[in-house]
């Protein structure tokens, strides 16, 4: 028994895979949904349509009954034989006919007229009443005798009533309903097929190309041939393809740049030990040169020492940045004004003149951050201002909307356009000759590790303003 079940399951497996593959696609689902929605719409109009068909059937019987009575009016005494009356009733499909005119009433009936089981007055009846009566007729299975009253469509002043069997009416209604459902099914299939083809052409096929392009690009993001070609379509699909192409190209360039930076970091790491030994030796020699008795030699010694120090700083900064490790944030609460006071005790100078640091941070502001890292960020900004030629730097802070905002403003000459365009980019954002641009890049990395950021707020000929944001301290926390 178990082996038979396994064999049956094995035979059914291809069909299950086929079903899952067919209906897993977007276009197949849209095909089924479209067909289902059209069928639902047709079902919603089924009962009103059947009700109108029932009304048309009964009106035809009323008109046929009025015509039958004309034979009665043609006789001198408005009487016909029973055999002729039976023929007239058979043509109408009725058991009895009564015509009410303004001055007379004419009647044709069978020898034993049946008793009506229900009466329907069609004069002025509404659609909801017609649908209810149609539903009652469809749901019954017996053959009631219906007494139907209405006015003649060609003689509005003439009222006609007939006695009819309900079974032929029910059969006509079910036949009409079957034809209606058949037509609805054909319409739904044709509509679904047209929608399927349209969506396949307009949406599914382009989305499939997008997906294939992303999979192909993922396999080798640095291969320029795998970048998807931008589409010329002006709709949302075309826009998505163009944006994907731009994103892939930007990612490819970023990965290439990161590979180059990684190679640079690896190369510098390999030569760092030897380079530091060489620089240390040069520093010792420069100390000896500074003690020389020759005035010209002593005069160039400070410049030589400064050059060596810059070389050491460049090597150290490059190694630190290319290491790529995310900075570790050790948060603590501290008074921000105290941190700025420590910075004010340092000597920031560029040349002979010392920079003045103006601390305008309120004593009530508490920061929740890594104190050493924030100290490093502010020190870098103040040192950059001094080296740019500023005489005064003002530090302010305020709390708003759950954020701590710091403003560092200097009175320097402003930043050149090249520095503004490449701000926060390593090796490209320096505003002074010989600079690496690593200071601001590292400062942004540290601020973002805190959940904040650093941005250039303003730079003009009268000064530069940087704005720092940090998550605020929760009160009462």
C-alpha cells in the first residue's frame, strides 16, 4: 500500500510542479483574477437580467392574450365555441383570459379553470420586486397557476389578466440564465486573455528582464557588460530600468574604488614599518641638524621637522582610514560645555597667531556620546578653521525635537569650490595644499556611528559654519 502511494505521489509530482510553476507567475495570477472578476460581475447582473427576461415573457403572454380576445370581439354576441376558445387559449399558453375595457369585460376560459396559486400585478412594479419574484420562481419546483395582470402595450387603457402555468416560465428563465452564463464565460475568457497578453507585453516581460539583469549583475557587479541597458520607455517600467542602470553603474564604480582603497591600504600596511623606521631616523638627524652651529642649517631645520611630521601623520591617517573597521562607540553622559573648555585650553594656531575659541554652550546641556570621539571631531574642525586662517571659532549648542545640535562657526575666508564639492571625501576634500581630506571623512564616520551626522551649513567669505547632530538625552531616563 505504501509503495503504491509513493508511486502515485511520484506520478503526480510533475503535475504539481507544473501547477506551482504556472500559477507562481504574475501574469497567470492576473489571468485568473481577471476571469474571476468578470464572472463575479456577470453573476451580479444575472438576477436583474433573469428578472427582465421573466417580465418580457409575461408581457408577451399579455399581448398574445389581447390578440386572442380580438377573435371574441369579432363575433356578434362576443361569444365563441368552447373548441375555438380552447384553441385560442392553447395558442396563448393560458388557462383563462380576461380583458377589462372601459365599457366592457371580455373573457375566454377553459371548461374547468384552475384556481390561481399566486397573483402578480405588473403595473408599475419596480426592479427589486421583479428580482424577488424571479428568485421565488427559480427556487420553486412545483407548477403553480399564476394570475398575471398588466395593461396592453398598444392600448394603455385596456387591462389584461391571464392564468398561466409557472413551469414553462421557469424553464424559459433557466434557459436564458444558462445562455447568459455561457456568454459571460466566453467574455471573461476573452477579456482575461487580452489582459494577459497586454500585461505580459507591458509589465511581466519587462519585469522579467529587470530581474534577469539584477541576477546577472549580482554574479559579477564589477563587470561593466553586466550593467543593464537603460530603456527608452517613458513609463514607470522605463524609469525603473533607468534608475536600476544608474544604481548598478554607481555601485560598480564604488566597488572598484573600494578595491583600489583596499589595495592601497594593504600596500601601505606592508611598507608602514620600514617607512616609520626611515622617518624616525630622519627625525633624529633633523634634531642633530637643529643643533648645528651653522645658522643657515638651523634655519631650515624647523621646516624639515614639520615635513617629517606631516609625512608621519599622512601615513598614520591613511592606515587608520583604510583599515575599514567600524568605530566602537562607548557612550557616556557628560556636560558638553566642559568638553569645549578642554578644547579651549589647547593651542590652535597656524603661524604665529593663536586661535580664540568662544564657548557658548549652555551648562545645562548634557551629551550622551563617546567623549573621546566627539573631542576628536571638534578638535579636527577647530584645527581646520585655524589652518584656513580663522581668528575665532564659536561653538554653540541647542536641543530640539529629540536631537542635540552643535554649531561650529569660524570667521575664516570660507572654503574654495573644489573643497565644497568634495567635502567628506577621503583624499579629495582637503581645502589646503598637502592635506589628505581624511579628517572630515573620519569625523563623519564617527558622527554616523553615534546615530548623528555632520554637514556644512554655510561657507562664505566671512566664515564657515558646520552643524553636528546627535541623538538627544531622554529626560528622566
